C-alpha cells in the first residue's frame, strides 16, 4: 500500500527546542506521509498564510494545512498540581500546547521532515519487528556526514527567504 494511503504509517517530527531531549521522552508530533496532492495543498495553504495580514485568518490557514497531515502526538505533558499528566491527542487542542511560532515551525518543517523519513525508509526497506516503527536509536554524528537532499525549488527555506528579501 502506498505510504500516503496507509493511516498506520507516520513520521515523527519535533520542535527544534525539543531536539536535545531524550527520544524516549521527547515531545513528538506524528505526521502522515503526504500524497503529491496533499503536499501541494499544504504548500498552497502555507503560501496563503504567509501573505495573510489578518492574524485570525492566518491561524486558520496554518491549522488547515497542519490538519491535512497531523495524526497524533506523544510525550505531550502538562503539570497538574505536582504531577506531569499526559495530554491525549486531539487536533483541536493544538493551540493549547503550542505557540503561534511553534505552529509556524511545524508548518514550515514537517513536509521536508516527512519526505526525509520516507527517503530513510526507502534506504532501509525491512519492516521493524516491533509495533513502534520509529524506535531506531539516535544517529551518531560522523566526521563526513552523508549529503542531504537539497530542498526542492518549491520548498521554502530560511536561507531562500533571506536571499529573496535581499533581492527586493
């Protein structure tokens, strides 16, 4: 079955601020693999959100884009009294657990992170024997890291935005 149609297949994405945390406790968002059509929809909604001047309309566009692919989260906790309590996944609760800047980070980063995960799967096609497909150990830095795929011309990056800003 194609990855984009399999609801059981997700890629883990986390905020940059959570990257140093241990994988076992790191707050993680679970995104489905995108079909080509879904990727175009996300890109179009992101472009509209960037142009939107009304904050409420912008936030609706961000949420519409994230709703296409966000399927869950794990290790999201809240302090209740003196105890950490797990926050169960409900898409409508996203504004309760993230800032607007974090929502933008997810929207800007998740498509490429999901594609990178798909590329990793293609390089290691054997299925995981455990129920958790994302239980691989953290990668170890090497002296000569493998080259990464450059972003597509349609993929916006901070460096690309900076170049475009200088050009105008």
